[in-house]
C-alpha cells in the first residue's frame, strides 16, 4: 500500500515537472527566436548603412553626371570669333556709350518714432511723460 502511494505520488510529481519542462522549453524557443530576429535586424541595418563602396560609387556617379552636363553646356555656349593674335573679338550688341550702369536705390531716412504715451492715465493729468514713468 505504501509502495502504491509512493508510486502515484511519483507519477504526480512527474506530471507536474512535465508542465514546468514544457514551459521552460517554450521560453527557450522564444529566446532563440528573439536572438535570431535581433541578429537579422542588426545585419539589415549594417546593409543599409553607408560603406566605402557605396560612397565611392555615389561620388563617381555624381561626378560623371556633373561632367556630362558641363560638356553639354560648353557645346551650347556662344563661341566668340578669334582675332589674328588668337584673342577673341568681343562685339557687344549695343555701343559702349549707350550702356548705363544699374542705379542703386537710395535708402530713405526712417521716420522718427512716435512719442510713447504713459500707461498710467494720471501721469498725463500731472504733466508727466512716459520717460518719467520709466524712471520710477
């Protein structure tokens, strides 16, 4: 009888420990999933970060587009005819004496500030000014 009771108690303990073991196993799986997700996010962030190769490729592309645009601008620019000494002739559209320098605007003097009235109405009754109010 005692042996049977001990046997049933042992079986009950085993059942209780199965529940605890299952909970521990589930917790370990969750931790493993969290670690994997964290590592994946770190690797993704590292891939998104600027490295030397990406910076140099961006610089090269930018410089290439800049130089191609400059070449196109040079082709479209007006060429001056060359003189006998190798210097370009400059032929303005208007004679030099008709050209006027742009005039600068003359600043107008600022109007004097309006006299400030005192905040206290009794100051005006006694002939005091706003400056007297400030000096109190």
